[in-house]
């Protein structure tokens, strides 16, 4: 289940709860207590989602409704967060509702619990990417930089409006069941609190946020993959390769120090193979040379070549992550060796899914390279003239030298990976899928990502290159 499905399900269940609240009244202490507890849980989950989209270093103070949208018609995200916080905080009761140990079956309790579960799962999905201190995935970095933020705030405003309407009906539902004086006395404070939520200005602000145009980019977000396992997990199928790419791209962002030059090199070589598969269309024909997939293939070849010439590689051959990368490359290479498999629909879909992960993998390899460079752990071989001559001839010798950030090899890698990850804010979230049955068309808030230019650089090692598609 992705983030969009959780939010849609939560909105649907809140609407169902509002319908149940109008079909009768509360009949027992258990119904009232469990319904109010589920309601409170739903709104606290909403507040958690708002906090995940509001970053600690951004001061948020609510301003008049006119400042919600700027002169260009764009939503002011900081103001939207301030309005959402105000709306949700008004709905969270300062004191928790009474708790009943008596189970009383009621449709409204069941749907409210389901709504709370959906909101909490959505919060877990978003938190797995955004993280507490720093983003945990390339998607989290994209969100921190604003990708999909406006659409997510609009979704939360829609949920907040539905929740405020539910409060009105819950007040009537509780009031209709107060024939028993003990119920009326016990829940009179909650009924009064629910009925004081009428705030037309706040509702107008939420409606303006909910009406924000644009695509809901975060709807495609799924829970972040688990970190790469410490023990070796077999890689036997093409679907397993997708898991390996996801784990490595997440690990490179979470903790780049756990990865070595060998991991970065093999990840880049695996990307060359996957990018090579992306140069085939569904019909099996070769893509046009100006296509972004061909440009990405050339750039990955260049990065993999330069990484392969660096040293030293301290990771052992028995390292589980390194083994999984090597075995993944073997599986993709064997698939590329069978052209008929490249136009087989299930195989094609898996390969396209892997291609959409490559921008995030580029970001992960970039983080590892920067970490190694900052710790001065990268070396290059350079030819140096001997200080003394032999027979009047000064011979050149090769020696390892430290490669700093300004070295041409490091600059080439950083420049190439930066170009490869430019599509990350869109493609890392699943946009651009090529499918024979459905096409996802979503755009980043700031416009489409710039296209990279093709750089024809051949790889020196035949085992690290993807075969050229046949015409």
C-alpha cells in the first residue's frame, strides 16, 4: 500500500463514520468512549503528518488567509502548514477522552479505527523516507527539497475538512444518545468541545489549501526499503535485483560510510547494465540517439570507467552487499544476452522499474564518493618522471596519489552523477513508467527536470558494459 492509497482510504472511512453518525445515536458508554478514542488517534496521526512536512529550521507563524497564495497563484507552503496545524490542534482535545474497558460493537467505532490506522500508516511511510535528523532515502531528500510537498498539504487539508465535518456529526451522535443521564453527564464536556469547532475563516483557509492545483507526487511513495542485510541473502531472480538496487540506494543515503569504493564501482557497473536494458523499447527496437535513456547509459559508462580506475578497494570479496551487487550484475547481464526477454512484458516491467531507481542510485553513489573523498581514501595512479636518469633517460613510473575534491577524476564522477540524479525528484518517486497498459503522468512542482546531454564514452572493460541494442 502506498501513501496515496492510505490517504484515500482514510478520507473514505472518515466519510463513512460521518454517515454512521447521522443514522442513529450513541447507546452505551463503550460506544462513546471507543469512538472518541479512535477520533483522537486519527487527529494525532494527522498532526504527525503535518509535522513531517514542516521542517525544524522553518519558522511557521499563521498569517491572514490572503497570504496563503502568492501573486503567481502558488501555495505558500509555510503558511499552509501553519493553517493545518491550527486546524488539527483545535480538534485534538487537551484531555484524553474517558476510556472504557467494555467492548461495544458499533459501525462508527470500526470505521474510525480504520481511518486512524490508515493515517498512522501514511505517517510511517513518510517518516521512513524523511527521517528524524536527516533524510533516509533519495525520496526523502527530494521531499526535503520540496518535491510533492504542496500536493501532500492539499491532501491533508482535505482530510482536516472531513474531520471537522465529522466533529459536528459526532456531537449530534453523542447528544442523541444522552437519554441515560450518566452518559450525558460523562460526555457533556466532549459534546461541548466538538460543538465549538465552528470557525468559518479556518474552514475557508483549508478549502483554499485543498484546492491547490497540481499532481499528487507523493501518492506513489511506498515504505522505504530495509537497509542492506549484514548476512548474504541469495539473489536468484530479476525481481531480487530490484531489491538489491533499492537497498543499496537507501544505504548510501542513510550511512555512506558502510559502503566502500568497491560497492560504488559495482553499483555503477550494475547501473550500466540496467541503463542498457532501458535503451530497448517495448517493441525491441533501439531508441533514438537523443533519448534520455541512451544519454544516461553513456554517462553511467563514463562514471563506472573512472571509478574502476580508482583505488584502493578495501571491501572483501565475501562482503554480503558486494556479493549481491556482483550476482545482480550477472542476472541482468544474462537477461541482456537474450533479446527476446527484453520485450517479454513481465521482464520488461521489472527492468523499467529498475531503471526508475537509477537516479536514486546515482545519488547514493555520489554520497559514497563524497564520503570517501572527504576522508582522503581515494587514490589515482599517475605517471611521474624519475628524479635520476638511467643512461641519460628519465623513465616514467606509475605511483598512487591521493585524489582530493579538485582532482579531475573526482570532478568527472561528481559531475556525471549530478547529471544522472537530476531526474531523481520525479523518477525516484515512480514517475515516467513505461507500461503497455498504463502511463503515469505527474510533474514536479517546479517544472520538468532538465534533460542530460549524451556523452559517448566507451567503457574499457567488456564485462561492465551493456550490449548495444540491435537495430
